[in-house]
């Protein structure tokens, strides 16, 4: 149980850190860079920020995926044959949204943010021109737009996760109530159902 709780907290903290980093790019990094006295200082500020942002977001997404997969395995073991019947559809939707989120974040990190710093290094070594101001501005607009998309996707993933929790918890309670009114063996069912509820709450990530 302790190990499971640690995984859940790691998962939640990683998700909070990821969403926080996305808002930091929109409301802190890009606006702060715009206050730079000249273009060189602006690019230096952006590159310094993205050097932290790029590995950080990829790292926390990795933690989210790994901890989620580990807890999903525990959930599957606790729900047994009811696993796909009760949360299969919600799980498919959640995985689809999660993979889309990872795909877009990879584009932001390697397709946009990383290229700004990389092209400056290329220009510094005389191997090619630096990006123009218009090109940098265009990339920042795309970064801002894609970051908003990832925030919406993260919110959708959280909402689907809560749906999975409600399906895993409410159905055992309903089954327990039916069993309680069915006959003499009823007193034993609620205890089992409470065990299922605890397992579901501890397992769904």
C-alpha cells in the first residue's frame, strides 16, 4: 500500500509540475524575454529558459507515463475480469489523449524550442545564418499555441481519469447494495465491495 501511495503522489506531482511548466512558458518565460533591451538579450533569455524547459517537460512526462502504467497494472490485477467492461472505453480515450499530448510536447520541445538555441549555435560557428526576428516570433507564436493545446489535453486526461475512478468505485457499491437485499449471505458482500473500492481508489491514476 505504501509503495502504491508513493507512485500515486509521484504521478500527481509530475502532472502538476508539467502543467505548471506550461503556464510558466506562457506567462513567465516569453513575456520576460520580450522585456529584454535588444534582440540578442531576448534570444539569450529564451535559450536559457528553454534549456531548462525542454528536458524538464520530457522528464516529467516520462514519470507520468511510467507511474501511470505501474498503477494501471495493479488496477488490472484488482479488477480482474471486470477490468475492460467497467473502464475499457475510458481507458482507451485516456491513452489516446495521452499519446496525442506526448506527440505535441515532443514537437514543442524538439521541433520548436530546441531549434531556436541550436540555430544560434550554428550561426556562432559560422555554419549557417541565425533565425531572423520574424522567424523567431513565428516560432514563439506556435510554441504558445501548442502549449495551450497541451494544457487542454492535460485537463481532458484528468477528467477522463476521474471518470474511470467513478466507474470503478460506484459499480462495486451498486453491486453491494443488490447483494445486501438478496439474501442471508449479504453481510459478507459489503466488506468485499469496500475492498474493491479501496483498491480502485489506490490503483487508478
